């Protein structure tokens, strides 16, 4: 049977070639990791259908396993010593076994059968044979580099997760959105170097989780935390704490004959909506849909996401205090005093 020709498509970069291969009459990419290109196995990439080689492919080969040779029976090492009995250390397989009508070994010969339990089958492995593969090599695109962001991963809360049993999942590269025309025109392996974005829903999930993990409760608090809307308020220490009084009542909700009260000291007040959001197309009423994160490529997208998160947390966690000179009518930055 004649082996199909391997058709290799390549994207040329300054560092080497990203390659994908298909055999004649097959619509599916071939797993190239087991083949030899210029005498070496290719490297895996972030895309399971594309591989990387250092230089233009001039030879393609495959390793073909060879059958074991020198089949024999060797005397087991852990046999007890029997005085006066000496057995051969090695017996060739073809001398002690019978062949069936198909020419295959089937059982030990009668005269050796009583020795079978004393021996174990051994053989020697041959090195694989290297065989050439017919191929074609076509460069379909040249690009200086493919900008890969291997650390693109954001852990977010799973939809429908509540309470202490909140499950999470990771938003990775496969959630990045690209322009439809780019997905049609360019090979998938090139997409990390092209304009990229996150959906508004994934943007919302990334921001929500990051704020929840990094908010400083001394200076801010989350006042709405749902899958469809999110809000953060500033916590401002009062210039002068206020003592409050609350009447204590019986289990039936009645006042005691001699009235009882609890006293507490209010030290903080809340300024609402230092940050709020919903996402498109949810557009929950009264909340602003968060714009999608965007970037020139995957690296730029991650840089923009991280900068936004850092800037947002700096604003949320920036401490405010009441102005002592206007009796709490205004607030000032604590670090500015």
C-alpha cells in the first residue's frame, strides 16, 4: 500500500517555521510530533494543530519499530539450589516450542514441558528503522514573530456559585475574541499577533473576581455582588464617632418594664458608587455595561487588563477621611494630610 504524501503548510517567522501537515485525501491535520524534520522532532506550540521547527524543512522521516530478535528462554534467577541437578542457562525458543499449522509457536515440546516453570522468555529489542516520507512544503505567510502570551490566565467565579462552596474556573487564551475577517483570512496560529478582545461578560467576571480578592475592607466595601451587577462603595472613617442607642425587646417584641438599651459606636460612613458595572448584553438597569478589554495582540491585551485592574484597585483602596475643618461635610485623601 502506497503511503499518502504529506503536505506541509508553514508560517515563516524570524525565529523559525510554524508548520501544520495534512496527508493527501485527508481533511484533518496530522499529528507531527512523532515525525523527524531535518532529523529532529518538532516542538509543540500553544495550538495543538501547529508545531515549530527551527529551519525550512528539507527532510521528513519517521521511525518504524522493528520486531524483537533472539527469542530465548533463560533460567530464572530466584530458583532454589537442587543438589545434583544442573539445567542449561539458556534454551533457544525454536528448540523447545512446537509450531501450529499457521507456523506460530503454540506450546512447549513434550520432552521439555517439565522444565517450563524454571524458565522465562527473553528477547532483544532492535533499534527503530528510519524511513523517508514524501512531502511538499509551502510557506503560506511570513510574519516577523507570533506574539504568544503563555501566562494569560484569570481565575473567576463560576456562574451560579454561592456561599462558601464557590467554584471557580480559568479564563484562558481560548476565550479571547478575534475579528471574523481575521479568523477567515489568517491561520489560527497567527491570531495571537492580531487585534484581540475579551467579551463584556468575561471582562465583568475578571474585574469582579479581582476586586473581591484585593479589596481593602478598611477603605471600601462591596455593596452589590451578583452575576449581573456589581458595586463598590467607599468606607470613610468619621471625624467624630457617633454613639447610637437601640432599645432591647423581649422575645415577643415587647418593651421591658424597665427599658433596656444597647449602645454602639459608629466609626464609619459609606459613600456609594465609587465603582459599578454590569455587562452587555445583560445591561442590568441602573448599572453601566463594562466595555470589553481590547489589545493590539494577546500580549497587549494582557498588559491592558493588568493595568486596568491595578489602577482600579488603587482607586478603590485609596483611603479617605472626613475633613475635620468642615464637620464632616467633605472628605480628603488620608495620605494628602
